[in-house]
C-alpha cells in the first residue's frame, strides 16, 4: 500500500524557521546516547513534526551552519534534547561519514 505525504510551506526569511505541532499537543520526543550511538525516541506525531521541520531546513534558503535547538516533546518549558545543524552540501561534520 502506497502512502502520500504532502507538505506545503511558505519560505521564511533568512535565519528563521518556525514549525507547528499537532493540535492535540501530543508530541513525545526525547533523545539519549546508548552505547555511543545517538538515539531518538519519538511517537508518530513527533516524527511528523520533525519531518516537516527537516524538510523546511533542507528546502529553505538557510546557509550552512544554520541550526535549530529542539526541546523535549517540542515543549519550550522542557530542556533541549536535540540540535539539528545544516552543513555544507559537500561535507558533514569532520570525521563523520555522510550516508
């Protein structure tokens, strides 16, 4: 069974990125490092919110180095749990492999 994901958005001004959470505000997002590997724990609602944010970063006019700090459960009253950094198109962080 094929599924379709359509997401339209208005391009924002440079160095700006906004995202919308679900109306139910039920996103659950947390991260940890397990055996040296970064791990994201997220429910479906949080994955959709994260996917939309990543699409906006990828397709927007942001320069390399642009980044966003995401809070646990996308709740600004909770601590940061993930930072997403846009790198130059030809390379990632030194010492890592682009996949």
